[in-house]
């Protein structure tokens, strides 16, 4: 049935599942437009600064993969069909997926739109062993959603995630290998399975850490496990060294956490041309602040920290953040903070990406506020207090109008374009501009 198994006397059954949809965004596009079936479809920004968000296995056969620059993807696969993506549609299908998962167990931890962890320990008596649950889950996703998914099973989230990768289809010029679909890692083979992976497969190993580990002769997780823990602590610092040493031993204590609260809400865009005009940049940041505020209120949250993210022409990155005494929810207040932060950034030769995010999230609103932007705010900037208080009634009216007539029925001046009011949705343009 496609499981990787071994007999074991381990006392703890592998009950953590990682469900990962196959080429999710691209597969949804093919589902909605059957004429795309069999074609190399790429979802992402098709412009010079775009990146690949998702692609069908027909595109992967040419070496295309997610996060690849779109220009490179076009070189590898000139006949690819580029689509800009429809986040609202993917969110709709994701909701259907998570309802299926919730029918199995309430212990579901969503990870983005297309993947989730489940702990099925409480469902084994009713639904059978984890492998049977995984196969039944795949069958239901196929029958109810007409989409495919891979399921990995292990004693920890890390092992389950690596197992789902092993369960996925593979494509190259010779054709498509559908993969096993379900991979179960029993405790007896867990260490051998884990140690065979490249060290970059571990959580927390980014390019910089990988380079330092390579300097120690570490290429695989097995190599890492052979390094004394005190050596890793000296080279990587105590927190990172201990963390990676534990992961190399297969120790991942993080539990499956249902209903995990969002840590931040944000919106960012890559521009087709670098921007230097402060007025134009401020207009963009105010528009993004409105979008962030709308999403905040949609989750009944307020935020204490506002962050502005800037990427320059030379690809260097700068972030500026301000934390307030109390939480805010309105676009006016978030925009005021964001604009003040942006005013302290020198655009230099040009800004190619701009983003606004809100963090330090709390439930509810931000009434009875008593804070401002501090001594470092731009000259003449109003306090966020007065902005938040004066905008609360207006914001409530705007939300009511959008609920009745649609999200583009009304908006601030910063949202007005030649095509009417534009209210950016979450991840409206996360993959760069299209041609």
C-alpha cells in the first residue's frame, strides 16, 4: 500500500499525520479549467520580477519548482501557461479540505492553505490504525475535491513532514512517478530515514546555517548527529546548537496545536519598476495599511506592532517597526504609523518591494487608547491615538457597506485607481507582478 514499515516494539504508535496537497494552486486551476489538463501550468507572477508559487507536474518535468524566478521557469519551459493565481478560490477549497480533516479529529493544525498536521491518537479506536486513516483521507480528498494529496505519518511533526515529501509524486522528462501517496515511518526505521536526508531538510537550517554546517563537514542529518553537541553550541550558539542536535536525534517535542493563532497579518507587493517618489510610496503604504486593517477586523483582532518592510534595487532588505502601548484596528491609525516609519527610509536608487504588517495581535479592538508615535515621528505627524479614535465610527460604517455591497463598494482615497476602488486582498500579489 505504499507504506515504509518495519516491525517494532516501540511503545508509542506513530499518530502524527502531515497532509500536503499535490501542486495545490495549479491543480485547482486545472480543476476549474479542464482544458489545462496535461499542460505545464505555472501559477505566479509572469513578469521579470515574478516567482513561481505552484506548478503542475508537467511543468516540474522541465525542472520548474516553487519559489523559482519566473524568468528562469520560462527558460526551462517556454510553453508554460502562466496564471496570476486566485487566492480567494484557493482559500475556498482549503476550507473544504479542513472540514474533511475536522471530520477525522479535532486535533488539526493548519499550515497555510494546502497542508496541515493531525494527531489521530484519539481516532485510532474508531477509525483504525494511522495508515488506514491516511489512505481513507486521501480517498475522500480525491472523491470530494477531485484533488490529490500526500500523507506522511510519524511520531513527530518533523518526521511526518519528511514522510509526506517521500509520499509525493515525482516528475521528470521520462514521465510521472505517482509516488506511494502514504508513507509511514515506524520507530525502528526512524533514525535511518532521518539521517539519510540532507541537513537542509531540518527546520531552522537556512542558507547561512547550512553554510556553517558544511564548514564542519556536515552534509546529511546523519553527519550532524555525529557532531558533539558542545561543538554545535560553540559554532551556532546555544539555542540553535541544542535545537539542531535534538532534531538530528529525532527529538521534536512540538505538539500538534489546533486553532493556532496567527502571529501577524500583512500585505506586500513587488513593483514592476523601482519607485523613488516619496508621495507615491506613501500612497502604496497607506493602501496596504487599509488592507491589513480590513484583514485584522475580519479576524476580530487588533495589533500593537506595525512593521514596514522595504526591499531595494540591490535586493538589500530593511524593516522598521513601532510597538504601541495599546492595540489598533483602523486603517487610518495603521497607515499613520506605517507612513511615519516609511518616512525614515531613504529610497536610494529605488524600492522594488514594499510591505506593511501588523503583529502583537490581541482579540478585540483598541478603545480608550493613549499612545503616539514617539519623539522620532515625522514633524507634523498626528498621534495614532486621535487617528484611531476618529476613524472607529467611520470604519464601522465602511465595514457595514462592504458587507452589504461588496469589498470594492467603498474605500479610502489611497485605494482609488483608474478601475475604481481597489482593496487588496490577503496575498493579492505575493508572487511579483505579471507582464
